[in-house]
C-alpha cells in the first residue's frame, strides 16, 4: 500500500511545468515581489518541497492519529498565540514535506482529517467566528474552508454557495464526508451567481467569506495544455472585475457591523491589494480592519510579503514554510446611522 502511494506521489511530482505560465509569472512577480520571487518560484516549481497540513475533524476525532502526528514531529498551528483561535480547531503542521494519504469518501462514514495548505485557514480564522452566527461562504467549493468554519464554531446558519455545477458536486461530497447529519440541517447549499447574492439576501449575514475565483498560481504553473494556459493568461486581466463584483455583492449581503474576509490563492497585486483598494475607495459603507496581529502571531509558521495595507496579508512560500500563496483582507461594514 505504502509503495503504491509513494509511486503515485512520485508521478504527481513529475508533472511538467508550463513555460507559458512561468514566463508570464516571471515578468510580473519579479517586479511585484523583488528578490523574494526567486525563492517563491523555486518552491512553486518544486512540488517535492510542498507541505500539507492536517486539519482534524472534530465530528469524528482521530485521537490515535493526533498522537502519531506528535510523535512524527508535527506541531499545532498557532499554539495558542492568537486571541480568537478556537480550541475546537486542531490543525497539525510538519516542518518537512510529508504527504499523508487522503481518506476515501465513504457514504455514512465521516472522514477523520482534511489535507490542506495551512495558509488557507487564515481567512477562516480572520472571521473571528462565534456560535450561532449566520455565515455566508460565497464561493465555497471544493469545501475545505466550509469544513474549517465548522471546526471553529456551531453556526446558527451556514450558507455555502458555488456557481460552477461541477465544483458544486465536489462541495456537496466534501460536506457529506465531514459533517454529521444533525448539523447538515443548519447548512444550505446553493448554485447562485455570487454577484446576485447581495440582492437575493440583503443584510442577512453576520460574517461573509469571499474566497474568490483567481489565478491559482500553483495549479496554473502545471497546466498540461499550453494553449489553454495561454488563453487563461490572456483572460487573467478580467478576473479583478469579477472579484470586485463579488465583493460588492458580499457587502450587500452583510449586515451592518458584520465582518467580511476576502481571500485568493494568487500572488497577483491586481487581484489582491488593487481589488481591495478599489472596493474601499468606491464603497462608503465598508472599512478596513487591521490584521497585522495575525501576521505577528503566526510568523513562526508563515512568511509574509509586504502588502502596503494594514487590512491585508500575503503569505508567500518560503524554505521550510512552503505555505501559500494566500492573500487575506479583512473588512467591516459600518453601522447604519
């Protein structure tokens, strides 16, 4: 079994880098990140360096696995240094690349853990979730962040939305694999264009997560079809328009005084800082929230690039901390006067 898994992971590591994408990234990111791009590029183009965190499922808690992870040198994320880090969320990291096998989906059996890029938990934690809140995950597939949300708190209502029908199936299966039946009753899954959510459910939610469609830097670098990759690159400039529209819709769906977190898995300034700046400049009912405390609390596990924004963080892959890319921005809707 282990031999088969090893062979499978080696085949995965042998994927070819798409030079069309790499050349494009080289021009843009060497300009935006400066010297840091050299290290980031080396890690993004070397899957053997990639790391995977293990998020334990509190609804089928794997006590034996937790002991085993500790024996193997894994440590828990944040280790209690973030004031609003929920005790119910347990995520273990290794400082060295070590890939655990994924669990298979079995109807009726809840999975014990979820493998993910540890940086993808930062948007979830930034929401500062509390029990009983109404939460919207606007672009929810494949479901990892929805699963993480439910490790933090028991929501009064969780709305998971995904516009893409294929990804929606993936989202449903993820929820079914991790969430017990009683909790499913407080979760709604929908297939709405996220740009319409604000009009459909105005001022409904206490917390909103917009994990927006973006240039997925890691996967784009390994595009197997160079023509498709070139098409993606040419259409890339349209993404910020969509991202801004999704954010405006999310702001409408957020109640006054509520928190909104925007995230992407790209390094691109046009899809990160520029999107947030445009929204802050054009929406008079939304304010930036200082997020620097989070960066300080987890600097031992993540490397951050400067964003020029107090409300925005950018995790960049680094040696021994191969997490990211992940951009996180935190906003608050002003109270009505």
